[in-house]
C-alpha cells in the first residue's frame, strides 16, 4: 500500500474495506453538447444511465479482482448487506425511461450489473465502495472540462479569481458544438457566440430559437439575462444519479441571492425526501469573495488598461533638527539608568534614548538598539498607547523597588520605561501596577532575642534593593534592619 493516511484509524478502515472513489467530470457539458437541457427528464435519465454504467462496470471489475486476490477483509461479516446494496443498485435501472437514454448504454449497464451480482455472489468483491462524484474543480479545468463533476456550467461567461490576485475570464467552449447539434449553420453559430462574448448571455442572440434556450441554462443568472437553473433542478439531478453511486455526491445547489429562509429549508427537506446522502447549498452573494462568479467585479470592469496600481506605504515623520527633550533618571534595585525622550513641536514623543550606568557594553548596546527600534516605530506612526500596552508589565531581571512614588516597583527595565512614558504622555493611570498588584515584602523571622540598639535611620540612607525599606549605616556601608540585606561591602 503506497497511500498515506491522516490517522491510524482511517488507515485501518481503508485497509479493511478498500474503498475506491471513481467518478467523472464534464457531465453538464456532455448534455449541452447533445442539445439536452440539464433540468429536464431526458437530461436526468441520460445522466443516470451513464452513472449506472460506470458503477456497474466498476463493481464487475472489483468482483474479478476478488476472484483473483480475495475480497476485502471485512466482506464476510457484511456479505448479506453488501449483496442487498448491489441488488438495490441493479433494481434502480428499471426506473430509467428507455426513451430518454441511448439503448446501448442501458443495455451494457444491465449486463454489467447482472454479471457483477452473479460473480460477486460467488467470490465477493475486492472493494466496499467504488464510486463517488467528486468536485473535480481545478483538476477539471486542467483537463479542459467546461463543467465539473455532475455540475451544469456556472455561467457561459464566468470570472475566476486567482490565488495570487487578478481574474481570468472563462468562456464556455461547448456552445458551438451544441448549436451545430441543434441544426444551426456555421454563420449563425458565429453570430450567437459573438453575442455571448459581448453580453455574457445567450438570451437575445440573433437567430436563436426560444425552445433551445433551456439547453444553455446555467447555475447563475447572467448579468444581462433572466434565465438560470432552478435550485430544484440541481436536487432532482442528484436524486436521479444517487441510486447508482456507492458514496455521496459533491455538488453545489446554487440558489439566487433573493432566496428566503423557507426556500433553503425546503431544499434540505426535498433533498432528504429524495434520498440524497449529502447536500451543499450556496446562496449567491452570501460570501464577500467567491472563486467563480458570472460577472466581473466593479474594479475589473472600470480599470483602464494604463491604470497604475496604488501602493500605500507608511510615511516617516522626522523630528526637527532642534527639538525639546525630557531626561528622566531611574533606579531599579540599585541599577541606575537614564531615559531621554525627544519631542515633536506638539509635545508628543518621537524618539527614545536609554542609557544604563555601569552595565557593560552588551546591556548598553541592547538597550540602545531597542530604543532605536522604538524611535522608528514612533516616527512611522505606531501609537504610543500600543507600545505602552505591549511592553508594560513585562517581567525579567533586574526587577525591584525604584524610589519613584508613581512607580514604586518595576518588574523589569522595560516595564519601568513604558509605564513611565505612559504616565508622562498618556495619563497617570498607566503608572499603576497590573490589576492592582501590590508587591509582597519578604516575611521576617520572629524575633528570638531582645532588640539591640542601632543607629537611627537617616534621610539620606538608600533603599534596600531586596525589600525597599530604608537602610541604616553599618560602619562604612549600609544594612537593612528589615531583611538583613547589605549595600554590598559588609
């Protein structure tokens, strides 16, 4: 087995039942080329006969493979049910009107089903499922199909949006063949095709007989016409073909933009009543963008050949050569630094400089590069509020007490810088801790002995980098009486 499967369970199921997905494309174009309306009893019986032949031959081949290689592993416990399904497929042939389908197709279909049932009853079948009707979308166009799967044509002239942008115009190539089949002369065919090319519809074409209009009906109403296939026409075509398909049918039931909720509800109910295994309804215009449409977008209809594409780029607002600035000194757990903010004429920030004292070239270089990036962001129009919201309350070391009553505790250098800028330029509410968070002090051990006298705290003493309390002089250094921390020299 060279296939790959998304899950182990799917792989196991595929090996046990060996389902296949044979199908066809271009059915709508086939009916049009034969001069048969898609939404007609003749069209439905013709499609049913073709489908019966395809599935009957597939089951016959599956039985022959079973004769040589054995049936699929789970055939034995499902033998009676499986043979009943084959009998139901074969019995459905009796509902096809022989006046609407070629006798040779019906005769060969009956032969295939009879032989498949007789051989399968003796040796089994190699595959539990042999046919489905797939969308065959892009693949169908690569194979030069005018229609996909069981679908009729979407429109005689349609526009396909490309993934990389742009639109291509697709014109139905089956129309000339259908017109010749209906008895029109080459000159008349040329005139009718020219009319379709210029108007997007066959309605009003010179010399076209009114009784031939249904042959060229499509899923969508053309921009300059009124005719289209009613949504029940799609459902009835699926119901005609479903009895001869092992799996389900992938087909869109196209409904006009003005369809009501009741119309859609009735479509689902009728699909269930007719025995469809799956149904997909699409109301035209229900999505802002759709890959295929019967008319070009306004931008493509009005664009001139020489029109230039407008590209919008951000514009940098540079500061004047001489500008005002604000410099702010800060300290976070003993790590000192300076923030300098350059201002525009209106007082809004336009550049940022960050200088760290005694931090070495690596930290200073990183902060300098970060400040340059923020400066460019401000000059290219990024709102300060976005930057403040993004970088405030970012947590990493160094963090600690600051000595700034507006921002007593900072989770990191970036946290302090942007909360300070927010408070300075946006409002004092940006300085508060996140969600009212209050930093917790380190708990102290209970005292086990009487307090010893110590020097009184002086106003010029620094704050403890650990807990934020004022320190006391201890010889030539400072010591925290709250948590025992020192200034680093004792």
